[in-house]
C-alpha cells in the first residue's frame, strides 16, 4: 500500500510535469502574422514600383518627350531594386515566412483542450439538486478512493478530479441568478 507522500514524489526525470505550451504557438503565430503582412506589402510594392517613387502628381505635361523621360525613370527605378539591402530584406522575409509556416503547422496539430464538466464526472444530470450531488459524490468517492484501489496508479488523480467536481457543484447555487 502506498502512503500519501508517495503519490506526490517523482521517481525519475521522465515523470516531470508536461505543461501546455500551445499558448506560445498561438501568440507567436499572431505576432509573426502582424509583422509579415506589412513587411510583405512593403517588399512587393518596392519590387513592383521600384526603389524610387516618382512624384508625378500635379504634372500635367503630355508631351512625348516628358512621357519618354517618365517611362525611362520608371524602368531605372525598377532596375535599382536589387540592392544588397533589398536582397537581405527578402532573405529575412523568407525566414520569417518559414517560421510562420512552422508555427501554423504546430498550431493546426494542437489538440483542443479537454473541458471539465463536473456533472459528467459525478455522473449526474445538470439540473441535480444538492442532495443528489452529495449522494453521488459519496458513492463515487467510496468506489474510487485511493485506499480502496491500491493497484490503480491513477486512483489519486481520479479522486482529486472527483473532489474538484464536487466542490464546483457545491458552489453553483451561490452563483445562480436570482430573480
């Protein structure tokens, strides 16, 4: 028979608690999305329109010479896009996109969290009164108590879950809406 303290001791490093890190992946996905959207817009805009913005607003010259000059300036601006800094920005964007892709795959593979329904744990209907709750708790606590089930390694966690369900259902009448 195990003692009370034995239930809370770790036998090895493998029994360490495994925490749910899914919140980090959701947060990092959101941050990367908010960074990548304007970053991608900036890089694509520079690729399409060039590095130099030509101020043509207010100019209403329609001469053939001016149109050729404007066209040559636009072509020159497009050619001057591929600088070292622009290539570095593209490499950074590809790296951030890869991180986003990895995070997206991680988030899509995360299983949804299990809900805690105290009525399901106590095996009673949701509209049960206090007497039914106490009765169900007493019957189940005798049945799954760790001292009654020394061979079951999960008996302690099941009993703790049952006790939490009982405590939650005992508090429900205090939070019920009164008319």
